[in-house]
C-alpha cells in the first residue's frame, strides 16, 4: 500500500478510537514502555499531542525515576534532541507540538532507546509518520527504535522507500 493511503487509514482509525478504549490502551503502552526503558542510559521520546499514543505519562515516570530523557526539536528539515527534566522545560513549538528550549542538546548517537510516533505500521515494522521524514533523518543503527501504536493503526503492508528506516519493534496496545 502506498504511504499516503496507509497514513490516511492509520490517522482515521486512530481518531476513531473511543476515549475509554484509548485510556486502556495508553495504560498498557505505559507498562510496555517502562519495561523497555528499565536499563537505558538515554531515552529519546516524542511528546504526544492530539490523538497520538500517549507519552506524557511515560515522560512523567522518567522524571520521577530520574531517567535521562530527550525530546525532539524541529530544526530545518530534521530533529535535534534535548534533555528535559520536567514538562516545564517545554513550550509550544513547530506545528503546535511542545518542544524543548534548545538547551541541553543530546547527540542522537547517545540515545540507546528511541520511542517514535507513527500514523500507521505493518508487520515488517515499517511505519508512516506525517510525511516529512524528520525521524528517518535521525534514527541511527546504534539505537533501539520502537514505534508506539494502537492496533487499529495496523495496515497490511507499506510500500517503503530506500530511505525509510524500519523500526526494531512496535509496541501495540492491548485493551485486555
């Protein structure tokens, strides 16, 4: 399936998830994220917005546990990551997404676990984002790349381009 169609299907499905199911999904994803992050030296994580799989509870957990976490800042056609220690380190940024001030830069090669947003995914761990390629520009071979998703966002197959970086794992929420 072409990326534009996959993206549209995933975004539509994600938007249609009822609030009670989303709450259950997010609780399960938080549990899975904490397990993966248990022994990490530096965590990269997106700051969720709108109907994306929630990362705010995970970020709060990182702060409480004093786990080093860096979040993205859009700079030109790429992302840079900056360490934060509380949600107070964020302000409205590009596309209305909360972003760090730009202080406390973290080189992406120092991030050993990266939680990546997605609009759709397939069984081969290919993903679509929002079509700008920001994450593909920073995902390195040394980091463990993990997508965060709701099951409704799964599509049969995504036609990946050579520059698309497949994820190592996709955490898919379970409502049970």
